[in-house]
């Protein structure tokens, strides 16, 4: 997720901005840049990689400037693609967080009118649009430019002729920091906390003009007042947005991540180019860890919705025993795009002549260079080692892919797409009731073994739920298809082993209830995850985690978010170091 900073005041803008950008490093970035106004010119610096020491950099003296940390989305990480971006005459500089979905057509249009582009980014169109509209009033020009943008954006712009900054927010966060004789604007509070704890959170559609000692906010053409908040957090707390851990913050980012990922591929209809699927007879997923579980759900969706046979291989095993590949599409799923086993599996698949698609979160990562085709998830950087929001983003891409390849009747596909569109809202509703999950977590936190059970799509959901639990709480948690309990795991059940049972509103429901009764007969405590309309399950279990009712295929989202929270609160109750579990790494770059 990109980070934005703007400053006007009495200090040296370059030093303030670079140190503020460092405060946004936790968001993740691959390149960065700063523009400072001095006299009637602009001085820019752009770099790839980490910022390092603030003292290493010195731009011209000036008290107005903007800066940016970039997490690449359109165009690879490079100095040219790093922000700020400028207009043809180097008078206007722009930083942007978000995605401009119609940038291609705007770019073509601007080029045809003589504008010269230097980068591959979506952002650069904004600088040129403002240039087109500028008649001496920067705010007016910004308003006109924004009217032509589709997508999500937080934008800050400066002009060499103006002692002001203008910013606008739509679906990407922006906060104003109010100082004494100085003003800040940033994508997040940590950027300003070294200087002030008085902030205003801008709302969607807000446009703000700032001077060193004041600002005006408009929305819908009218001047508006916004509440000033006083932030009580330390810098460290504020990087986590007030959450105790990155993991919880990232779970709470899920609705936005779903929106962003849908936004990328779903306008009127599903906008994924599936030419890679022409003539294929089977799909093989390769992945590790949580991405492996996303693959298992992917297989379920592909087989159920498209009828194409699909298999899933651990990337580390695929390496030794690549299946015969003819007319096979290999789909590699990887958050980081750097997991060594997954990369090797991709290389081997290519060597055997398979077409390789990567579902990946990090732009420019190695997986994106190996793959023949890339489908990005829009989860933004994930800091907690345990994957949460990125897993849900992977599922969203898999839903879209399976629906796009689906042979279901159009009306059924449409119904599913409509439901997919409301998933952000559904997840918000789960998050609103998380204290209930916390209470249940307190009931199970003292056990040392757990069993997760499900049927159908419930099996991979159970596997991912158990993985979350073991990763961060260090409780030994196993996942089993409920029907397999009788072939061994029953021997492990009893008062000492709680069972987490996943109820899916499909043909597996009734038999799952029977399995739960069998488990209860062995005296295990049972926590069920079931939908709000299920009046039956509570008769048989000790606790129920309720989630909104959805089509059964979307329980992979609802139940998984609930299980992420269950693992989180269990680990928290046990006092575990949640964001960096012992012995684990976010990205495993060795085989
Ligand atoms: C590590 C991480 C897991 C992740 C797995 C695969 O083990 O701790 O959270 O699921 O790698 O990572 P990838 O980046 O390929 O999805």
C-alpha cells in the first residue's frame, strides 16, 4: 500500500517528508520519492529500495513538498515509476495512493493532445489532467481532473506557482495533521505524529486546500467542517492503526481488500482475460502454506463451477514428481511471489510445457517474471507472518476465475456475482461481532490439542483454520474430513480435545450434524461455525460462532475470517507473540 506525505510550514520540507515517509515504512514499499518547491522550480528525488538514513538526502531548501512510498501496482518498481509524477512542464507534482481504473483511455486521450508521458503508472495521468485544467486555481483544476477519474484515490498535488497543497480522497485514506504554523497531509497518522497529534480524517469526496497555517475542506462543492481528533497513541501503536497487532489490523482490512480485488476484475462483468485456458484439459494448482489451502478451495470451485478436472500439489512435492503435463494449466498461488518451492514448481511446470498462471500479491516479484500470465490479488502489503487478508484476496480471484470459466446458466452466475459484490459488507458484519469470538477463544485457550472438522468445502477451510491456530497459538491443531474421524482420530477425542466443526449450508449439512453428535458422545467440547439462520446446531454444541448466511461456496470467506479471529484471540489469551511466531518466516526463500 502506497504512503503519501505532504508538508507546508517553516521547517525544511525534504527532511520532514523523508522522515515522515520512514514512519510509513511499515506499509511496505519498493520505491519512494520526494518533490520540494524552491523558488519557482521543483526539485525531485526518486529511489528504488529502502530509504535508509534521512541525513543521506538533501534537496534544495524549501518549505513545501510532497513525498510517496510506492507499492507497485501499475508498472514495475523503478525510479521512473516512483512518485511524485509531474506534468509536461515540470510545474505540477502529484502523489497518489489507489488505482485509476480508466487510466489507459485517459492516457491515450492525453497523448493524442500532445502530452508526453515518462512512466508506466496510472498516476501520471493525474498530473497531465491537472495541467490541462489549470487556469491559475489549483483546487479548481484538481476538481475538474478528478471528475474524469474512475477508481480509488488519495491524491496530493503541488504547483510551483502556489504556496499551497491540494488533496482529495476517494476510497483511499488521507489525514490532515494540524501543527502550529505548519500543516501535514498523509495517508496515515504515524507520518505526522512526530510533529502533531491533532488530526482530521478526511471523508470520501473531500477536497482540501492547505496553507502553512490553515486549510479549507469542501465536499460536493460545499465547504464542510470535519472533527479534529487528538491521537493518544504512540508512533508504534499508530503503525498498527490502534490495533494491538498487525494480524488483527490486517483481518480488519479484509473488506477493503475484497473491494479492491473485485474492483480490479469486476466492473459490469468479470474482466479477466482467460485466453490462457484455451484447450486445457486439467488444472494443477501448486502452492505452499496458506496459499496451498487457497488452492484446495480453488480446486473445489473449479470442479464444482466449471467441470474442469483440477488437482492440488504441494509445490515442494511437485518438484520431485511432476505429473505428466499435456494440455495442463498450472496455477501457482503465492502471496509473496518469492516462495522458493513455488518458484521451482513453476519453473519445472514450464520446462514440461505447461502454461503457468500466477495468482500473486507482490508486483514485480519473481513469480510474476516466471509466469506466462499473472492475476494480482489486491491485498496490499501483509506484515503479520500469518496470512489473513491475502488468503481472502486469493479466494476472491479464484471465485472470479471459476465463475468466468463456469458453464453454469448465466442467471446462476449472475446471482453468485451479486453475492460476491456484497462480500465486503458480509465480512464487516463478522468483524462487528468479534467480541463474541473473543469470548469463545477464552474458553478454548487452555487446551493443548484441537481438532477442526468439515465436509466438502469445509475441509480446506478447516485445514486453514487449524493452520492459523497452530501458527500463532502453538496449540496442536489438526484438520480432518468429518467422515474420517471414525478411521482413527476418534481415538484422540475426549474432554481434553475441543473440536471446531464447520457447518456448510449444502448437502453436507445433515451428516455434519450427525458427526457433531458422535463427537459430543466422546465428550469433546464443540465449537461450531454456522450461519445466523441455523437454529438447529446450537442444540448439539457448546458454542456457536455465527456468520451471515451466504451461498455455500462463500463460506470459504465467512468461516475463514471467523477462524482467523478465533486463532488470533486464542493466541492473544495465551500471551503469544502473534505477528512473528517462533520458527516461522513470512516469506520462505529456501527450498
Ligand atoms: C510462509 C508463510 C505462510 C505462507 C507460505 C506461502 O510459510 O509463513 O503464511 O502461506 O509461506 O507463502 P506465499 O508467499 O507463497 O503465499
